[in-house]
C-alpha cells in the first residue's frame, strides 16, 4: 500500500488526478471505476481541466461507477448519475453510452448480476477510485459481518443516511437502499486509488489501513490488494504512523 500525503485538498486532488490522467494517457481505452461524494469533486475538476487543455482524452474511455441510490430518478440532483454528469461527463469528450452506473430503479438480483457481467465484458476495471465513509464503507458496502462478493443491494446504515443527508433538503428524503459494487468487485480492479481529506476522516483512515482486516471496517480489506495508492491531505493523514 502506497501513501501520498499532500498539504491540502487542492493538492490532494491534483495528485490523485495525475494518477488517472497518466493512466488514460498510457492506455486511452482504459476502464475506469469511479466514485461520487464530496472528496472526488476536486479530482474531477482537475481531469476536466486536463481534458480541456488537450492533455488527455476520454474519447475511448469506459467507466463504471461504484454505486447508485435505489429508486431515485436519474434526473434527481442527488442521483449519482446526475452527480457524474454534472462533475465530469458533461465536460469531457466521453461517449455517454460508455458511462455506466448501476440502475437503482426497480433493481433486483438480476440487475446486480448484469452489472457485474457488464464489467467483465469490458475486461474488468483497470483503475478504481474510492472515497471512504466515516464508518469505513467503500461504495455502499457498509460495516457487516462478512465481505460482500458481487454487486448487491444494501440497506443503508443510519450513520450513512445521516452523513448523506447534508445533500438533501430533509433527512427523510435520503433513500434507504442502494445498489453497489461488492467488495469482491472492487478487489478485482487491477489498481485502486483511495482519496480522503479533512480531520473528520483521520480516525477511519488509521483504522482502515493500519488496523485489523475485518468486515466491520470494509475498507480494511484493501490492505490485501496488491496495488493500492492512498492519497490524503495532511489532516486525514494526521493519525497514521509516521514511519
Ligand atoms: C460514493 C461512495 C461512497 C463515498 C463515501 C465518502 O460513490 O462510494 O463510499 O466515497 O461515502 O463520501 P465523501 O467523499 O462525501 O466523504
């Protein structure tokens, strides 16, 4: 596991974006795994800039997002499809039909299997971006007593509903269910990049990457992945061992 620690959010975003930009430059038809949430917004802004500066092109890139809320129409500003269009897809030269998010409308086991198959049909994910929840979730894989294997439907924990309520008018508007790549899906990505910033993430960063590998802290499983880069700002890195 490699750690890159930057002074602040902007530098963290640029540094993580550089990993993706380099990857796209070297492999223009790569398959990216993408995340939503506040942490990657700066990274996406950097990639939009790189694309408009002509440094990278998304014209042959395929993407798969980690997750989507259940039963929230894609036109809803809080849907993850809306987020991705708003923060990245609408501003780069990507073919929209190569941007994939799990479908949360009337999702069932078949929907989950189909998403898994679609990833495999594209040859798997080359590089997966992850944020980390305060409870250690990755995607919407919540603390549990086992690691999920494939794309699955989940009931969100109260702590996640609470954390995500900042984006909604009222906490009662936050969907209670979501569809997410499984831990097994994420672990199959050839490379993983985790981003985290702010003091509020310091405790979970320490627990996930320096504590025991347990399904109660889903992100801890990444310690077993052969190619993970964790990009942090000083605050998120403040509790990790220094040597
Ligand atoms: C979003 C996702 C979530 C977030 C996590 C951190 O697609 O998969 O696991 O990465 O909740 O969210 P932020 O970045 O808002 O702190």
